[in-house]
C-alpha cells in the first residue's frame, strides 16, 4: 500500500511550536486561512503567538473566535492586502479613552491657543472630528498621507477612496469584508458610472451611489482642519501641544519610530505630548506610550494599557507588523507580570469567565476551553464587548488590583484618568525568535 505524506499545515506548526499542540481543534481549524495568506499575515500570526507566550497566555484561552480573527481578518487587513499601503482604517469612538486621558492628564496643561495634531488620522477622520468636539478651545488638525481625491459611497453607505489617478486607495465595507476582489471591482465600477455625473459643486448623486470630489472640504469646520502630510513631511507654524499618532507606528520598525520621535520633538512646543500606540473599537485593546518634550527631547513618561488585555478575546492587543514594536512588547511584559501573580490571575480569570458567560461571548465549555462566539453575532459587535468588559473589570476594582500587583513587582504604577493601568515605562524584554519556518508548504 502506498503511504501518502500528509502536509503539515501552518496552523499545526504554530500550535505545536508555541502551545505544545494544546490549542483546541476548533481554534486550529479557524487558523486555516493563514495557509494562503501573505507573508506579513503569517509573520503577524507567528509574532502573536510569541507575544502570547511572553504574556503567559494559555492554549485553553484562545477561542475559535480569536483564532478566526487571525486566520480570516488579519490576511485582509495587513498592508499586503492593500498593495503594501497602510490602510486608513479608523472608526468613530476609537479614541474616546485617549480624549479622556488628555482631559485629565495632571502634568500637561497648555494655556494659550492649544493645538492638537492627529497624525495619521485615517479617513473619514472620525476620531479627529470627535476630538474637535470634545476640546472646543483647541485647534485640532488631522494629518494623513492617504487623503483621497474622490470619495464614493454605494447605496448601502459603504465607501471607497480614490486618488487623483483613479487608483483605489482604500474601501470600507464593514471591517470583515468576505470578498475583497469583488468589492474592488464594484467600487471601480461605481466610480466609472458616477464620474460623468459630477456637477460643478463636486458632487454626483444617483440611486446607486454618491461621489464627492475633494471630500476633506465637507469636514473642515470651526476648530477642525485637515491637511495632507506625513511623519517627517509636515510643518506647522507655532508648533503643536499634543501629537496623537495612534495605530500608525505599529506598521513600522524601531528605526522609523526613532526618526518619528526626533521629528515630533521638533514639531512640539515645550512640555508638549506625543502619544503613540494602538487600540481598537471603542478604545478597547489599548496600549500606548506618552512622551513629553523636555529640554528639546521626548522623554517617555507613561505606558498604559486597558485591563481586558490581561486575557483578551480580541486579536488587536497582539497586532503589529514588527517584532520590536514597543507597545506590544510593553503590554505583553506587563500582562506577563500580572499573570505570574497566582492570586491575581485566579481571581481575574474566574471573574472574566463569569462575565463572558453572562454576555454569551466565547463561554468556557466543560472541556476547559473558551468556546466560540454566539451564532449571528457580528465581529464588530463582539469587539464592542471588549470595551464593555474593560468597564466592568475596572468598576470591580481589577485596574486597582493590577496596579498593586505591578507595584509589588517593583514597577511604578498607577490608574490613569482614562481608567487604564499606567506605569513608568521600562525597557521590555525582546521577543524570542520565531520557532516556525513560515514559508513551508507555499507554492
Ligand atoms: C490604521 S490607520 C489609523 C487611523 C487613525 N489614527 C486611527 O487610529 O483610527 C493608519 C494611518 O496611518 C497613515 N500613515 C501611513 N504612513 C504614515 C506616515 N508615514 N505618517 C503619517 N501617517 C501615516 C495611513 O495613511 C493611515 O491613515
């Protein structure tokens, strides 16, 4: 009898290398999409598992839902899915907690004509608009290299952004588009049909969609301005008091970050803040560093993260395109410290399991593994559960408890004005090397 060799999947290799093969069969199956994914998605998956080890995350805590995010969503959101570009993906409410943070920061109080720059603000500039409302006394400027020439909406409200050469820069058809190529073709077709209908005012409206030329105009009102520009190529007379650069540096390596910090130090006024890091829907999965300009240089004063990162059901806290991403390393290091405290870990895990059961989200089964999300729940809705969990865990004292554990472990830690666990930044340990050859089985 001929014995055929069964190819070992990437999911199996990751499971074996990082979890001694203990991931549930459902979680491993949900990673199947990685098999044909771009190199950046495969590397991200491998990095995620290495970060999980640093954070003492258990195989039984990786739900099929989280694994599905990795196997399905990641290959569609990484730069290789956007021809190498960083997608301007953003959403309303994403930086609400960062705005809370700024409103309560005790060591930064600009007094005359304060200026806020939202660097790499994305499009539509939802978070910049919200910050301009929240701080009416500030001049708020959104800056991004990907502002487009044409904005196309379909009849369902999904949109796409095209540059002046009619190249599709980005589209948003929900955060989990099942058929990206069909969406590309559909938006190109919409643009082709709408362009001849453009009026002098720069609008075209039809029953099948809507086209706006130079769409930034419609957002610039009152204290809100928008300018094309990027790190290293943007100037502002008089400088800025705060630069918020969220969900941008995670696409770049440490060398780029250092150049960005030196450039930001020149743009900031004395005492000004530079906030960088990442988060997700409703400010869930937060991890960010706050720098302050002192004697002409940026000094790291605070690293903070949201409490549900201690055992997230989201993928976001692990998302970064480079091993040396400081916020991911700091987050995994701090979470690993918390999870090394047996008493804290036991109480946190028990309470989180109870909250997940109450919400019907990935409830733990009799086999000890986290289960799948409830049928029919959209991923965006599940992502909102993470913000809900953060509120509940904070209100029940887990942020204060985490601060106490970090202090006992020798860190300077506190609860900041956004309700996040904050600490004086320390150099985190580097990520161990990859244990999996990522290009095996590729054709
Ligand atoms: C994932 S989006 C984040 C948008 C928004 N800051 C948020 O948090 O929702 C990343 C943005 O970074 C922008 N970007 C890419 N390279 C950049 C650079 N060198 N300088 C500034 N922004 C950049 C992209 O155009 C994109 O809009």
